[in-house]
């Protein structure tokens, strides 16, 4: 199916799995959908009222008669369980596991900006060279990135379509997740949970670049955790 | 009333009843039904107008909307919130549950009225009050609630978070009162169906419409409690400075989500089942065949009701719940598609070897099935956690639930409305206007919502006022889809004009309806159109089930439930 | 028995009187409301063991006394129902009066508790424990008041010899109010 043409180009290691699953589901339900519609339309035309032709009396009280409905539904159940069985490992890999990270970033959603904190060149958080940036994050391509996500005020949601990544950010919780960007480029990070009147405009830029460029950026921003204003622009 | 006096004296009694007692403060279930229905339809105009505003804004971000003006992002959030809130609580529930249920249940079971007529009247006035409170919220300082119909805290928890103060408090009060009204109504429906059936009407002789209304009432009754508790806590957070949902004070925002969706998911079946009931009544009449698998449908409905209580977290896969909960909830979600599938396939099987005629009620009933199928299958995409990561909170979900809700609420209601209009108002509707209404609604519904699947796949997330802010949504393809959806919406609204015209013309100069214009079996067709106060001069004695159409050995192709053999 | 059914109903499809069905379904909806609230409290309480310290500031003696009062008033309403079944309507009215008195005493004790607790600074906003305490006992008290109004109406009708079958129904409701309290008392007062 031409599903690909609608999806933004995949840019993470698990995006392919999500896309595959979307296609897989669409094929299976699509065939059932067309079958059901086809039979419906066929019956509508085939059994139009005709003079002299009486309807059949089929109350379907016996199990044998009901089988015409129950058997297809049992088949559908089977297909659905297959879908779930195939999908569960993908979910597990994305949401239930945390592969060892090469980069870690602390992300805070707030009304109405995204704040990113990186450990800086020394690789340790809460040291003098920590990086803190607002609405623009750089990441190295091909590295496993772990995020620690929280929200400052209301629920927000981290949404990166190309990465096929979404995770709600909840105040009072730190939610860990991961992704591995596989393509260099500039990607938009939006907020997918209504969070007030700035919700529409809550957007950050994620720049995925080669390791050297990334490290230059980190060096440039080292120590910014202590100079970046803590109140974001609420224009 | 003294002991032993039968209630028959109610019928056709010419009390000196004032206009107010007859038409406004009436305890007659038929009048109350119409009150609920017309209130719901009036609110549908408002909900629909809000949808128009949303579509115009999305197609033309930042431009003033004709008939409304410029919308700021804060106002847009309120528009989106009230559109959803109104459509679910002030349109779907009153027209399907309270409207159709109130009118039909006593008539279909052979009763003079509901078990508790005064409670019934009270329920409408509580509902009416809730409507006024909700509408008032538009006009208070700060405007109406703007946190989505789901109203998650902390956004909805403190005025400072959303910028809306009184509006949210009024919203909570309105919803709470609406819940109270429907609890009262629900208890009435359940007790009436259990105890007021005519002699000979066993439970498995009741029309499916009654089963569905009762099942919906039971599901509502058991699911709404925790949300009432949750809403009370939200209200107290707002007005009494408690911290139930405030993590800084030991509370938990996710708690509200669980309480909300524990109700929210069963609620969609509360809204779906009455529509299924209407279709289950209409298909046999217009195919002249019994419903396929009456008991199978009843049992499936019960299973649906039970399962609906254990699927709720599929709305919260990525909300911050323990991810290991996702697959179990996904499995229960997948399971629930089976009883729904059984009912839908039973409907389709009812057509097999039938003798189908295509008057407006049947068109809408068939349209309901055809369109709902797409809503149903796209539920799988949403119910599988790994794909939900991508499509959650995008327009894919919006398309999915409109493909489920519009057929089950609007198509089914329209089917029911055209079908029972003669009984309710004593007039026939204009068939050509009905056909026009159907085709316009059917075509434009698809034109409006099909593009949204693709917009969702493109990454269009929900509740944003300006898609152009995002690169992927600034493309010519995206713009084209937005315009198609918007023009579809305008077409959809325009297609409702034949309905309004039909309503007015039919009431004023429609052909007078006989008792049983559709040659149907259920008991409401044995009394005058419209039925007198008290419905049945003599309580009918029921001799058979409701779907004996084209039964062998009878010259007529229908056999009313109370007819002698 | 004649007293069991409302006089104007001519036919009921089951053996259960319509009014009794109505009351039980109403209670079902109430059980889900209180059940939801209580479950939420229990869940959060489990996560917050420090609430135990707050809970020691509830007045256990008052709570225990109130439990006794409600149980007694449930007894009197059962006796009232029995009196109605034996057609001793005047006796039934007296017993309903005692039930009302029980409710009144309950509310007075509760008011005293609230006043004391607020004076001592244990206000709803002080901690989530107290938010729950006031919400749950407050909602319960509202139901006590509602029940008293219903009992009062049945009492007035009963003294004119009318609607005796409703004594059973308000009795069932009153038992529910009692049962909710029997959950609230240990959960709010005793666990620490």
C-alpha cells in the first residue's frame, strides 16, 4: 500500500519496525474491510425487492446457522491475536527496554517550550560544563540516545514524527525512553498533548549531525546550563 | 390513588391540563423524549458550528472565520473542547439514549409509561439545567473550558495553567449534572424493562432496541461512578485548593486519566448501542426478514458491555503508565472487536435472501453499517501499542473515532428518526428530502473524514490551531487534504438542510400517518400515531418475538407481537 | 403482602416490587461512586505511608460513637419496616423518627469534629490525607442529609397512613449510608 508516501521519511532505528507494522495491520484489516463491504454491497443489490419474491425466513436460532457469523468472527479474532503477537516485541523493544545509551538528554516540557539538558563534554550531569538549551537540540547520528523526560507544569508530549517517537511528559514523573537517529537532518519536535494556549506553537528543532559537528556544538554550549535563563519566552 | 384502581384511566383522559403540564412539565415519557431530542438536536447545531470553525481554521490558519471572526489559539482550544463535549454529552446521549429510549421503551414493551414518570420529568429538567450551565460557560470571563473534552489535569486543575477559571468550573458542574440526569434516566429504563413488560413478553421477546437501551444504561451506571469521584476531586482542586492531581503535593495527574477513561471507554459503547438497536429494528422491517441471530446479538452485547470495562488504558499507552500494561490492555481491546463484529455481521446476514426496499430509514441503517466498518477496522491500528506510538494524538485517531461515532450516532439516529417520525408526530416525512439528506450526509461525511487518516499519517497532531507552523504540514499535499476536509464539512452541514426542511414541512403539512405505515411487528405500531397519553387502552398480550417477518404459513409477511395466530 | 407494592401499579413482570428494584439500581450507581472514591484513597494511601501520622489526629472516639449511632439507626429502620409489615403504622412512624434522630446526632458529632479539626489547623489543603478525609466524610454527610430528607417525607406520609411500602426503600438506602460509613471509619480513623 502507498502508506509510505504519507509517512515522513523514517529517521530512527525502530521507525522501520513501526512502519512495517502499520503496513501489516493495514493489509490484514484492509482485506477484511473490503470483504465485509463487498458482501454488504452485494447483498444490497442481489436482494433488492422484486415483485412476487418473498424474503426467506432465517432467524438463525441454531448454532449451525449462527456459524456463518461466528466462524468469520473467530477468524478475525485469530488474525487480531496474530497482529498483537507480532506487535508485542516491537513495543517491548521501543518502550519496555533501555539499551545502553551513548548519549543521554534530560528533556523538560514546559508552557510553551522544550528545554534540553546534556551532560556536556565531561559526560556527567550536574557538573560545571552541563549544556542547557531551549528549543534546539543537536544529536549525533547513529548513537543510541536515552532521554529522561519530565514536564514542569502540565502534561506535554514529546512528538518526533520522523523518529516514530511519542511519549507524554508528566509533571512529577521522570520517564525514560530511547531512540537512535539514523539519518542526518533537521527534524521538528512538537508537543502532542494539549497544554494551554501556546500548545500550537510549542516546537523544537532537533539537528542530527555527524559526531564531529555534534561535539563542536556541545563544546560551544558547555556551561550554558548556568547561563540560560530559566524562564522561557511566553510570547 | 386507592388500592386496586388500574392505571387504565390514564388513557385518553381529558384532564383540564394546562399547556404547561402537557408540554413543558409533563411526566409523559413521549413528551420527555421529544424534549430531550429537540434539546439534543439544537445543541447539535452548536456543536456542528464549532466543527465548522475548526475546519475553517485548519484550512485557512490565522484567517478570520466567516461567521465567527478571528480565533486566537486560546479560543481555538475552547472551540475544540466544547465541540467534543457538546457532541458526546449534549447531543449523542440525549438524542439516542434519553430521546429514543424514553419514547420507545414503554411502547415497545406494552407499558403505559416508565416505572417512575416523575423521576423521568426531573431527569429532563436536571439535564436542561446542565445545558444552561454549559452554554453559560461561553460567556463568562476567561471563556469556556479549553483543556480538551478529556480535561486532563494539571492543565484543568488550576486556572493559572489554562487561563480559564470559571469556564472550567462550570464545565465540571454541567457534566456532573448531566451525569446525574442520565443516572436517573438509566435507572428508570432498567426498572421499566424489568418490571413493566406486558403479559407474555419474556425478556427474550423484547425488541433489540430495548435490550440495547437497557444495556447502555447499565454500562453507563457502572462506569460513571469513578469519574464522578474524579470530577469532584478536580472541582475541589480548583475551588478548595486541594492537591489531588498535583504531584508537588502528593497527588497524581495520571489518576484522573484512569478515572476518566474507566468511564470514557464504556461511554463509547453507551453511545454506540442505541444506534445498533435502531438498526436492528429497521433492517428486519425493510428486508422483511427476522434479525439474524437475535439471542446471539443479545449475548454479544452483554459480552461487549463486560469487556468494555477492561480496555480503558488503550487511551493511555504512552501516557506514562507502566509500559508492561500496554500489551494486556491491547489484547482486551482486540477481544472486544469480536462481539461488535458478531453484531455487525449479524446485521449484514439479515440482508441475505431478504426483500430489501430502500426508504430513508433503511438507507441510513445500511449507511451506518458501511461507514462504521471503516471506523471499526482502524480501531486495530489504534489498539496496537507499537503503532499507537505514532498515531496517538494525531488526526488518524480523529478520523478513526469520527468514522465510528458519526455512523453510530448520526446515521443511526437519522435512521431511527425517519423510521419512528410517523409514530412520534403522526405525520409521514417527505421521502425525496430524506433521500437527499442521506446521500449528502453519506458522501460528504467521507469527503470530510477520509483525508484525516492521511493527515494523521503525515504527522498532523491534535488540537493545534495552525498546522502551517510545522514543515510537514505546510506542503501542497497537506493543504489540499485540509481543503478537501473543510469543503466536505461544509457539504456535510449543508446536507442537513433537507432534514430541517423535512422536519418543518412534515409537521405542518405531512400526510397523516396510520398506525403501522411500515408493516412492522413491534408493539408501538399497534397504537395510534401519535399514541395517546397512556399508550394502550388495553394492555396487549404478547404471543411471540418481535421479528416474525415472512414467517412460513402466513399470507402476510409480518406478524405483530400481539396478533392472534 | 399488600404493603409491599405501590397501590397504583397493576402488573409487575417479576416478583420484585418496582420500588425495590429502583432503590437497588440507584444504590448500584452510588456504590460505584463511593467505591471509586474509596479505591482512589486506598491506592494513594498505600503510596503515602506518612499519612498514618496525619490520621492520628482524627477523633477516634467520635468516629466510634458515630458508628454506633448509625448502626442503631439502621436497627430502628429495620424495626420500622417490620412494624409496617405487621400493619403497626404508628409504631413504624415512631421508629422512623428515631432513625432521623440518629442521623441528626451523627451530623452534630461530625460538625463538632470538623470544627475541632479546622481549629487545630487540619484543613483540607494541609495534606492530601485531609483532602480525602473531608471529601469522603463530606460526601457521606451529604448522603446522610439526603437520606434524612427522604425518611422525613416517608414519615410524613406514613402518619397519614399512606405509602407504607416506601419504608422498606428508605431503609435499604439508609443501610447503604451505614455501610459506607463502616468502610470510611477504619480507613480514615483507625489505620495509622
